[in-house]
C-alpha cells in the first residue's frame, strides 16, 4: 500500500527517521477503499476470516474492509514486516482509537510466539493446520511484500520467482478445491482493482538476498558518511553490495 509520498507522510517520516512502522499516504487510503470494495464483492462474509500484520500500514489498509465487513481483525506477527528477522517487537495498535473494538483480542498468533522462516513454509503449514479446509471459505490476509510472496509460494508449492509483486498495493487470490492439495494462484500480484496505481512493475524477491538482509537485522544498521573507522568502512561496503544485489532483482 502506498506510503510516504504526501506531505502528511513526509512530515511523519521526518520526525521518525528510525521508525519503520510508517502510516499509509492519502493515496494509500484511497487504495485501501478500492481494495475493500473488491473484497466485499468476492468473499462470502459468513465464511470469512480476517488477519493482518500488526504493523500500522497493514492495519490501516485493512480498516475499510474491517469496518464494512463487520469481521474482527486478527493481528498476527507471523505476517509482519521482516517477521523472520525483526530485532524489535511488533507494534501494538489494537487499542488505539481507529482500531478499538475492531480487533479480535482473543486471537492467538499462529506460531505461538516463534519467528517464521524466510520461506514462510512453517506459516503456511500452521495456517492450514489452524483453520483446516472448508469449501467456500475465504481467509483474507493483509501483509507486506516479503510475507505475501513467500506465503503464496509456500501454499502453492512453487518457487518464489513464480509469484509477482506489483508495488505498492498488490493483491493475490489463491484457491484450494480439495483438502491436502496445493493452492492455485489465480490472481498473481494484480493491481487492476485500483484507481490509483503508483509503481506497477512486477518484481519478486530472491530468497538468498532476503536472508542476507536478515543478517543485518531490521532495519539494516545506519552507516554515517563520516564514519572513518575500519569497522564502519567494512560495514558500509557490505551494505552497498547488498543493496546493489537487492535492487537488481528481476526489475
């Protein structure tokens, strides 16, 4: 979901330089409304489960659908930003004004407090074990680029290079028609539900590159330009190489 391009978001980021828990922009809020409209047409609310990353931008994206559907929002850090290598706890927004009364406070996270693997296979397994198979049911998950790509690949039992991500707001639909069978990807990072697009070029992550990121922690450490120590120069060199590799991924 789009974030960071309007004055409101830029002002927030200026005052929160090291905070990755960014809000969505005014374009992101419009995208969230369009996403809710499509979901309301596609899912049977009487058979739906609603899950979100506990990070603010995902919760804000889920908000229009949560309100319209009357479904309780289940917050799960297993679907969080960089969940498998976060160096800090998931943020707590459940009791804030915008979300008060909308969150299922009895929901237990799917991995019981453990961090997921990069490939999200453990999350896919736990998801299927927790909810089982029910014909006609929808599980709607609001998450981030990495978890979306890896979870979709894990459920479909395909490599991640088969899963697209069209930033900043991609939607996936996976269907399973028989218990025990792999899911089929029928909407692969599509954005045609949006009236405001932002960046639209499909891309995907390389597993090894994401694992390299994990070694730096989340977010990667800041290296000042005036850091002339040997350790600082070595770290900066490593980060530059990492970022060069990260941004060459299938663009």
